[in-house]
C-alpha cells in the first residue's frame, strides 16, 4: 500500500464520510427532532475536531462534549453550532464556556449560582441547561431537589446572568429495550419539564434520548436526541448498531516480524500458548497500552489475507503474536484488527462482545500512539455512495 500509511506501524483510519452520512441518515429518521452529535472523549477516539466537523457536515444541529476544554477546542476549530457540556463540573472553566458561547449544565443550586457569578464577572449571560435525575442516579437534580434548582435558575435569569436554553435527563437502561425504567424516566422527565415551564422557564430544547433510546423508543426523541455511538456506526444495543449505520473506525497494523517455529514452542509471556505443529508466527506491534486488551488472548480477532487468525498467547504492553499456521505471511504485511466488517474482518462490536464489554470501550481505548488517519474515502453502504 502506498501513501502516508507507510510511515505507521499501526494506524486507525477514520472514515469521516461515514460519520457525515450516519448523521444525515439519523437526522432523516428522527422525525424532525434535532440531532446533537456527541463528540466527547476525543470523538469516541475518532478525533474530536474531525468528528465534530464531519457531524456538522452531515447536518448535526448541536455538538455535545463533557469538558469545557473539549468545547473550546471545537470553537477554535471553527465550529459555530451550539455546543453543550454534558457534565455538571464545578471547575474554574465556566468563564471560558461563557466566552465561547457554550452551554453549561447544572443540576444543583450551588452550580447554578457559580455559573451565574461567573457570568456576572464576564458581563455576559451564560447559556445554561438544567439536568434532572429521573432515575439514572448519576448527575442531575433529584425530584426533591428540582424545584430549588429551577428557582435558582429563574432568579439568575431574572438578573440577566443566565439564559436557560434547555432541560434534560439521561436514561439508565435504554440499551435494554422495553425495560420499564425507560418509559418511567421519560414520564418523570415530562413532569420535571412541565414544572420548570409552569414556573416560567422557556427552554429551546428538552432532551433525554441517547443512541439506544432514540433508536428503540421514538417517544423519547422529544426536541433533540443526543447521539454518540450512532454517529460512529456503533451502539450499546444487543447486536450493535443497525446495518444502515456504518462503523467509522478501522484499526490496522503491519507485522513487525515473522518467524517459523517448531511444534512445542511456548509463545509470549507465561508461555500460555504452545504451538502444536510447525507454524508461522507474526508479531503485531500493538499491545494493551494501545488499547488491545489482555483478555483478547486466544481469540481469532485478527484478519489477514481474507481470513481470521488467533492471537497466540499473552497480549503484551506494545505487541502480541498471531499464529498464521502455514500461511506465508511476511514482515510489513498489513493485518486488520477491526473495521466496518465489509470483508469479514472483526468489528469493534465483535471485539466488545468477545471481551465482555461494549464497542465504545474498544474504540475510546485505542491509545494516542496509534495515529488516526483521515483519507476521506468514499463511504460504501446500503443506501448508495456519498462523497464527503
Ligand atoms: C455519552 C452521552 C450520550 C451519548 O450516548 P450514546 O449511547 O453514545 O449515544 C448522551 N448523553 C449523555 C449525557 C452522555 O453522557
């Protein structure tokens, strides 16, 4: 293979056209709800500014992040759509968010007051969204705390310190379709939103659904859906994302060394794998420090020459070994750890299932040593080719 990939021992090509196209298709399917593309955690490992721009190209109305520093990176990259910080962080960064016109979240009276005070100092109102805890029991105001949070926001709004732009909550069990808590949380959020609006707040958006909720429970879509996994072609639903979404990240490596060994050869730390016949072993220069979990040992999660091959023995910090049998692979040859699955290669979904986790943990875990590359190749998919 020619091109910039030649310089890399391993790389994670990111298909930005797939992200743009996933967003465009999702937007059509959400019955008019606005789409917030969630690009926290470096765009789920895909690159926050690249993923954010691709999502906006695809029609994302909002972007969602966790930290203010993530939001300011997007602004510095020229992103002008509304951006919401999803976690209510009592940090010194409120002033930065206010200056960048980024929406903050608060679920406590003290945080509403801190944000109002930061806005006073900035001489400019903060955009503020209030978060209700409707049953996830993580961040946000409980039912008992909600009236006081609404009162504090109303007072700050009356003083010109904040503008309450949104009300939101988050599901606990949306990836278990039909779980009774999903409808119960939606009903509780409706009560919280009604309370706030009767008290005098006029939010632009009310939202509760993540990828799993938006895909499986249409009543939860409300004014806006917050889609993370779906925009990258992933989901936490059993079986992964629907086929009309396309996974955007691929992970490849070049064999660093190849050797022929006799039967009875112990391989890698602990000799947990011992060859049963003369065989060809290839060294893959990726390890658990790059996000290849140690639990992957023994699993047929590497593809080369159109076939799957098992990880032979312990995954080390920077490398692991693959048993290629009598296949005449050579050093420098490319292997695929995961991709969209077009050619039978594993997907991040399959890695997650094999390791007892979700695809999100796989893609966000790919370390900073693995360069993300952006070829902007044409997207392939069931609904036709789309140029980015
Ligand atoms: C991460 C996150 C999302 C996106 O969840 P997905 O399952 O990736 O769609 C939505 N809302 C909140 C509050 C989040 O933290």
